[in-house]
C-alpha cells in the first residue's frame, strides 16, 4: 500500500506533463521529502529520467555529436562523441560487409555486438568518445551511417569533402559527390498550418524543407505559435524544439518534412496569432 502510494505520487510529479508545459517535472524540482524515493519508484522505467521529446511517450537518452569520417583506398577511421543520460546501445557506422574494427571507447577497447542488425556498443551514462577503423581492399561506393547521426564530416584520401552525398537510407557515398549546382548552402521552406477544431483546439504545423550544400545545423523559427503548448514533433531529420519555440535541425541535402502538433491553452489567443506568426531561419 505504501509502495503504491509513493509510486503514484512520484510518477505524477516526475513523469506527468505540466498543464502549461509538455515537459515532465525536472528532477531538481521534486519536493525534498520525495527525492530519496525517485530511483526506487522509477526503477522499472529506466527511460523515465531521460529527456522527454515533445510526444506522448517519447524520450531520448542518447545524443550524438558530429561524426568525423576519414577514408582512403585501404580503409578508414571514425570518431564521434556521445552524451548518454542512461546506459544505452550506441550504433556504429558500417554494415555487415564493412564492419567497424578496433572500436575504442574513451581510449579503451570495446566489445562490439549487434542489435536489430546494427553493430554497436553498450555504454553507461555520461560523455564518451568512440573511435574505430575500417579495412577494405578497395574504396567502397558507400558506407552506412546510423540514422541517429545528423552531422557528418568526410575526409577522402586526405582531402576534406565539403559536400558529401548522403541518401535517405543513411549511406554516405565515397565515390559520388554533389554537382556544382548543389554546392551552395541553400534552405527553402514551405510552412502549412492546420487548425483542428477540437477540445482543446489543436494546431498542426508542417514544415517542408529543401536543403542543398553542407551538412549543418539550422535554427528555424518560431515554429510554435504564441499561447500554444507542444504535444509532439515528428521529423525525418534529427530535430529539437527549443524553449523559445524555434526548431533546431541537423540538415543535410535533400527534401524533408517536419510536423509539430500543439494544443491551445486559451483559445482566444489564436485569433490574433495565426496570421502573424511566420517561420524562417533563426
């Protein structure tokens, strides 16, 4: 009985969204009297303390930095930093034909295993730097990059490739470069909003993004209208909604779609905000 009461109270405080915000209560705001019970109450839900995305049950515990890839005719090497909020499986570049070799985490040799057909390592919470190598008899056409990775730097035979070609499947091409017409950093946006007449009132914002040039990070906004609370964000690129309502997106050449669903707190606000709000580069 006591366990159930404490569990329900802590879960309500830590895991449930605020009425005025889609985020759960941060751990440092839990009342002092309940701090000692947090880990005990949430032990069966290991992802509960990870960063909650703007979605009903979505959290993210692993955050990658830019992947640095250096290759030549005999092989290659890679390096990437990761920030983990709990023990997580971290996918590695490569595939069954081009397996990552001599993988090291923070300088120590790591055990590589497979999960859902992908090679990776399981790491504890904290900041880590992964390094590894590839070996091949001749330069392959492409190398598979995990979908979790948004930014990639490519060095080919000692030369930096400013505009590496990466397709939607995650392959980065080593023998195929973007044409001159694609070499300029360009970003075209088409924004559409749909108002859903329900209780509460919902607003679906769809952003179609056309990108050329380098892999890079862009800040778009504001995407969230004044007076709205975000509910979910679905994107075909790594993206995050910032506290100021702007979208931070790791873009790469191609056409992509982002959808942001939000609810209205005070319906009368929409009458003046829908027509004024726009979306551009932050």
